[in-house]
């Protein structure tokens, strides 16, 4: 086993495990690969959201109304006044 890899134990509901097992088999990957890919995807989405939130905050301080409105729509935080 690669020394740079960490082994963990997780608990998942049976129905989630079944769905994950089915999808990982369909993709030809191990359960570990499936969960790693899922974690990487989730972390990337969180990072992208934080970056977008920071952009909206910075543009709010020096707003270009059309850019702020578009970014807020992407975040789903528009306020109809």
C-alpha cells in the first residue's frame, strides 16, 4: 500500500452503499476511487462557491450593478425589490 495514502472507516446507510456500489461498478472503479472522486468534486465545488462569494463581496464594495446581479443569480441570492 502506498505510504502517502490514509485508510479510513466510514459508516453509510445501506441504500446509499448500494447506490454507490452500483455506480462504482458501472464506472469500473473501486469504492475508494468512487468516494475519493466524490470528495474531490465536493471540495472543488465548495472552493468555487467561496471564490464566487468573495467576488460578489468585492464587487459589492465597488459595484458594477450588472455584474453583481449576474453573480448573485449564480449564487441564487437575488433579492427582488
